[in-house]
C-alpha cells in the first residue's frame, strides 16, 4: 500500500499532495494523497472504526443510526 510501512502503519508523506499537484509525478501525488486520507481524523474516528469491525451489539441499529447521522 502506498504510504504504508511494515505492519500497515501509514506514514505521512514528506511532501503534501497540494505541493505535488503541479510538480512531481502522478504516483508521488497519489501516494501523498492516499497517506493524507488514511491519516485524516475523520477516517480514524472511533465510531467508524467500530462500525467497520461490526463491533456493535445490533449492527442493524448501528446502520440505521449511521444513516440518520
């Protein structure tokens, strides 16, 4: 996985995706963007992590609750 080190830990890129938008290669841009997305607080939110693991007593309720949010 781009931006990932051994063990699946995502490393922050040295250069931001914005800086690579008009300079650098397309693969450098995608790697930087992937790393930024995977480390963003919205993606690492505890509710979403538990949701992705199916870690709620009633997943049917959790899905309805998520849809209403």
